[in-house]
């Protein structure tokens, strides 16, 4: 998302929007979210259950260390594969069950970050399907097997109905309810909704073998990522929370960029990280975006 972080005062806060007057007010800190928050395969993996794939170098851990949050006052309950449902209900993983994430909140909580929504719209499976079709598109030559340059988009758009857009809208309604529940459980906390970084180059361009996509599908996926971030921004604003833009600083650091500069790993990761997920550089970049907003 290209817009900068919008700051609006939390309904229960009496200080300047987006600001923490002192490190003490950052604790206790609770981090909620999915795999873009937890940091699968980034060393060192820690926490329980093991199936949540949390890294001690994910952005919540980096933020907590920078703010000087004591270990006893830092709870990272993010989990790979989490949807908004996992905020209020236990989530089964391949290796253990993660309790409902909001159970970590209390009236003592002073800082909450939330990064979620991608799994609710099935973004990972959409990318996988589009990449598979893109590889076929490239292998067979543009028009031999497909009638246009966006074969995957046609799987999701029927006439004027866009299945992914509908999922984004439905996710927005669920997120609205979740943010209200966060405020109910942690009324004194500053709440920050963390957006998603750029996966594909700006302009929706494809990128060869890193993420083989038909040209029109690259643009389609890029647009869906922006729509998801727009929804997160709007819901944060409506709830009186603060949206954190990780897209803008990630431009030029997508999965198609050079190995030394990328924040997102391609299908075949060259750094310890899950495919099409942030690597250590990406988690640091996201942490920097969070810190610029909450402690300018």
C-alpha cells in the first residue's frame, strides 16, 4: 500500500496519535498475527507450540528489544497459518495447538501489534495457483495454451464478480469485530495494525523464475495485495487503531529483487525463510516501520 501510516488517536488514549511517551508504556506488549509476523524458518525458531514457526528475530521480537520491553512483559502469540478465527479460538498446527491469541491480552496490556488477513483471503494458495499456471504459460509460449495473458485471474473473476475482492470485503467485517474485541480486552493498549510488504515489483511486473507469472496475473496479484492493505488501513482507522505501512519501505525489496536486498524470498529461498515470506531483512524492515510509527 502506497499511503503512509495514518495516525488517529485511540479512543481510550490521551496522548498524541501514534506516540509512546516512554518505554514503560510499551509494556506489557502482545504481538498477534500470522506467518508474516511469526517468521517461519528464520533463525532462531523459538516458542511453543513449535508448529507456529516463531522466530526470535521476527518483527515483534525486534521491536520488543528496541523498546526495552522486559521478557516477562512480552508475549508473541503469532502463528503460521493463522486466520482471524485464530484470534478467538485455538489453532491446530502440524506440531501443537496454539491457544486463542487474544487470550494473551489483559487490562494490563499497553501495546498490541496485529498482522493478519492474508490467510483469510487465501492469498498463499492464490499465489501458488497463479505461479503454477504462469509456469505453464511460459513453458508453452504465450498463446498456445491460454487465450490471454491472465489465465489465473480468470479463475477468480467471473464477469464483474471478483472472488478475491469478495473475500477481502468479508475479512474486513471479521477484522472489525476482532479489533472491537481487542479494545474490550485491552482497553488501555495502543493498537497497531501492521500491513503486508510488497511481494511483487511495483507496477505488477512479473519476475522470471523467482515467481513465474503470466503478465496479467502478476498485475492481478499485485492489485489484490494493495486491496488487502487498503482494507487493513480502513478497518484500523475505523476502530481508532493505527495502521502501519510496510508496503512503501519494501518497494524494491520484493521477491524478484536481488538476493542481497530482497525482503521476501521467492519460490526457492536463498536465505533461511519460508517461500514467498519475509526473510530476516524483511522482518527487520517491518520492525523499523513499526518503530518509526510507535516511537518516532
